[in-house]
């Protein structure tokens, strides 16, 4: 997919992101009790500009499933959509600067900030032609910390390794 201009969709506020999405509710099958089987609690969200879809059915509450589906959508957007950035003059986002502690960047992959941080990290790695060490320098973190952030998500990790292999670089471990 070609890099898009503007802010990464994974970094947008919920209201702004949802303006570009179709949200559907339905019934989920399987265990979960009466509320799950009799109420439209299953949630599917499609990001119209990219066609990326995320769903959640595991909770009995429509609101909880909507929140889980939105988080999953943000993670998929972070891994699959690239935004344009300069390979050397990238300016770290305010969120990145707030979360960085020295040369470390620490975030739980289930935390609300994770998709935005992952999107920024992969954007810079892709702009650097999959050079993780160079991207770490641009983002002012250690290579091991950047690799760890990416490694938390199997899909992102596989994407970076595919990019590295295409450039003749060794896979991250």
C-alpha cells in the first residue's frame, strides 16, 4: 500500500476515526449467556478508506465489544497503513516523546497508546528502507527497544521482516 499523507488513522481521536468507519452490530453465537444470544452485542467496524475490518464478540456488552473492535481496528491500521515521513528528519510525535524514557520506549501492547506508537515506529522503519537500527536513531531509542515494540505484534513483526528480506537485510529475531 502506498504511504498516505496526513496523520496516521491509528492516531486519530475516536470520533474523528469513526467518521470514516461503518459500525455494525449483530448477534454472536456460542457461549456467553442470555444477553449474548438475545442482544446485538457483536461489533464489526470497517474503515472505509482502507477496507480494513475489525470485530469483537467476546463480551456481553455492546459498548465493551465496540471498544475492543475499535482498538483492534487501530492495531490493524497501525500495521497495514503507512503515512509519509522523512527518513532522516522525522519529528517524533508528542505521544512518542512523552512515552520515551531515555533510550527506552515502554508500552503494554494492550494500552490505548500502543497502536499510535506502533504506527509511528513502522512508518519510520519503512521510510528508512526497513533499517531498524537507523529508525531507532531517528526516534531516539535503542534498537532493542524499537524491535521489542514491533515484536509485540506478530503481524507488524512479520511485515518488518518481509521488508528487511526484500532489502537483503537479515530478519529480526
